[in-house]
């Protein structure tokens, strides 16, 4: 009897335990674990993502530069598929039966339950035809998207492009799903979070045939879509287009800034490409074609090309010399075809001698500025050359000549101004002096800057002592202010009073008499201040450089132009900069004969019907004759190439 009673108790305990297991499991399934609920709901619901229209992009004058065009993606959810006629589907979508099978395999590999893109960017006609017959293809639906369109084929490097997300983005940002688009470069990337908007969602009720019949619970689960914010960029679309036109025959760049704000007016990199090449289903093919182009149109020379500044750097040498009080405006040096110490010779061109500081800038005298470097590096305030050099370099840092300035684009590179340790390692401590590095005085040697750094340096001169970080955003819809780092003034280490003589010299470079190196950049009625330069190029012909700002008082534009392999700064870079300034400040270019010459790579075609071009034409002729009579410096004993002149 006791044995039977014990067995009964064991049986009761087992039943209770089994019951508890079922109760706990049911609690877990029904209360804690939502997957079964979601599975049940997925059989009755259909959720469709609504993609927002991407924000429009306007130029500084309110002109639309980038807008949207409707496109259609065919989506598929493998779990919902039923047998269908693949031949008919391939006919509707104009792809092969093998293509249908491959796309379905890709969709199943990605996810069996989550919708994915079956076919991207189907045109309106095919999408409409498919929608008419979509009832025959359970598991498929049409998703509306937008593609970028451009009003002008310009500014590809600044605007950037939109492409499909990759796996790294999918892993790191839960907002994006396979097949989503994201800004890949330019302002499209820099302001992705503002431009993209926020995706919405519509939830529908399905019938037993898997067809959508109505909104689920009256739309209670729907999420409204938020369109992207519109963006106003600092670019002047008309000026940008003109700059790209002028640079079409060349390789190089133009960067123009508004000095008082740091706003980028133009960002030209040549050769360029039409931005709509990187839109749509052919993006990958077109990108490959551009990447394999030997001229490298994808390379943003305005931010990434590193060049010696050439003789434009003499303006900075003058500023540092004045700041350190090792020279004054009246300091004179003589020059007879170059700088000589023993058998060391750095060539120069024929000009009046001796010259004071302003005249040295006007005539671009190599000898003068090597002597300025000598005065800086032998300054008695410092114990040795290295300390004096580090102080000289400190001034350059304050002008933004080394590290990236901080424009929104992610591909900006730094310049190169070596630290004193670099020369200590090469020559040994206290075994080098101004003669060793004299090429730095005329913007050669190890010095490298990017075009945007050159334009920014020019803006600092135009502002007489400060710059604002160059930037491409002017305003963002529904955002009160742009990033404060793009409104902050960066005060240079050069006192504002020291800029006056340099500005006077830059004025005479263009508006002076004989000896002025860029009289062909003169614009009637506008006082332009500038400086020519020629950068050595070990791989070919030297590069033509010009920096300028205008007007002289209350400057509205500061510009840097680099034209690769074209030699003297006055020959190509100066005319291009002059035409750009005229276009921006007056709204039109009257010197069409000059524009034609720049575009045709020939001697200027003088328009004899224009009575107002005579003086400018004669100035251009004078400048060309000066270039043709430059002395041959290649045969001088121990002559450096630093003597290349504008």
C-alpha cells in the first residue's frame, strides 16, 4: 500500500512539472518572444517602405543645381513567391530567363523573408506594364525611388554623387538596408543626414491570396515619410560653368573664394566629368571608365593636387620679413640676372635694379627674396638657423599652408612645409643655412601647397590678416545656422599693418608699368591685385600659377589658378583668373577676343572691331615679348632651376 502511495505522489509531481514547463513555454512564446506574433502578423500584413525625396541643392543665387527624377525598383520577397511564368516576366522587364533566375538566387541569398531589390531603376513604361500584370507574380511589388538630375553638367567634384550602400555601411548603420542609396562623395556625402530625409512605412492587410486589400488598422502602424532638407551651396553656378569652360583645354584647377566669408565660389578641377554619368544603373560601368582614364578626371586637383607655390610665395616671404622686422618697405637689394654667392647662382630675369620691397614684388625678383630669407634665418633673435626657421614656419602655419583647412569634402590633402628636423636629418644639426634651402624663398624646393590653400592664403592677404575656413554650405533648410567652424575668423600671426605694402606690390604686378609681370590681367574699371608664379615640374613642363583678389578695397573674390605644364604664370593662369574675376564682378565678359585666345591655345586673336581693347592688347603683346627675351639660365655654373620666371 505504501509503495502504491509513493508512486502516486511521484506521478502527481511529474504531471505538475510537465504542466509548469508548458505554462512557462507558453508564457515565453506569447508574452516574451515576439517572433511568433510577428510571423503570424506577416501572414496577414504587408509593410512597404516609403523612400523620401532627397533634398534639392541650390546655388548661392537660388538656381537649382540638383533635383530628383522618379525611378522604379522591382522588389521581391522570396518567402511569398509562387510558381510563375519566367518567360513572360523576362519579356516584360526585358531581361533574359537566366537573368530572372540569377536575381531570384541573389534575393534568396540575402534574405528569405525580407524584401530586396530584384531589378533597379526600371523606366516608367516597363514599371507600368509590370504593375498591370503584378497579380500574376505574388511576392513582387514596385518600389518608387528617386534619382539625381542636374540642371548643368558642372561641379561634379564639389556636388559629389549618390550610390548604393555597401556591406560596411549596412553593418554600421541600421538606417540603411540592402539596395538603399547614400551620398558617396562631395556635399552629397558631407550632408547625407540632412539631404536623405527619413524613410516612412505603410502597413497593409492581405487576403488569403496574398493580395493587399486595405490599410492595416486604419494606418495606425504607418510611419510618415520625411523628405530631405534642401541645401544651398556657396557655389555660383554660372561662374563655375564658366571656369570649367576656360579650363576645358587644360589640366589644373581654379579655386575662388569670397574672402570675407570663406564661401567657395568655384571649385574647378580639370579635366572633369558630367555628374549625371554617375547616376543610374550604369554608375559602376561609368565609374570604371573614369577611373581608367589616363587624365584621371575623378582626381579632385583643387583639394588633392600638391604643387610648389612658385613666385606667388614671395608675397608670404615679404609678410614674414616685415613681421620679423628684418626688412622694411624701403629695404633695397641689387640684382644682375640672379643671386650669386661664390659659384652658387640662382637665376633671375632682367629688370631695374636695385629694387625696394614693393618693386621686388612687382618685378618678381628672385635675388631680393633670397636675401629676405637670409635676413630671416640669420636674425640675431635666434640662437641658430633651425630656431629661426621654426619661427618662419610658424607664420606659414597661421596662414593655413600645411594641414587640411577643413572644407566639408573628405578628400582634402595637406601641404608640405618641412620641420627643421627634416633638414637636420639630411645635413646634420647646424650644418645648413639659408644658402642650403634658398629655393624656399621663391616657392620651390620642398614646399608644396594645394590650390585651395593658395586661394585661402590669397583671401588672408585680401582680408589684411585673417581667413575663414573655406566651405561649400551656405544654408540648410530648417537649420538655423551652419557649423560655427565655418564662421570663425582665423587671425594670422602677421600684423594687419604689414599687409599694406604687399597689397601695393600686388597692385603694381597688374596695374604698374614696365617690369610688372601680369599686366595682361588688368580689367578696366576694377583694381585687381595679383601675383604670378611658375612651379617646377620634374615630370614635364612647369606649371602656370596666378593668385589674385579684387577689388583692391573691400575684396569680393580671391582666386588661385593652376594650369599644369603651361609654363609662365602670366601666359595662361593670369588670363584665366582675370576673365573669372571680370565674369563674377560684372556679370559678363567683354574681352571675348581674350577668352577665345585662352580657349584656343594660340596667340591672341585681336578683335579690331572693339575700340576698348587696344590698351589691353598692347599690354599682352608687351608681356609676351618680355617672355621671349628671357635670358637662357640653363648654362650657368651651378645654376638651379629656381630661376624660372613669370
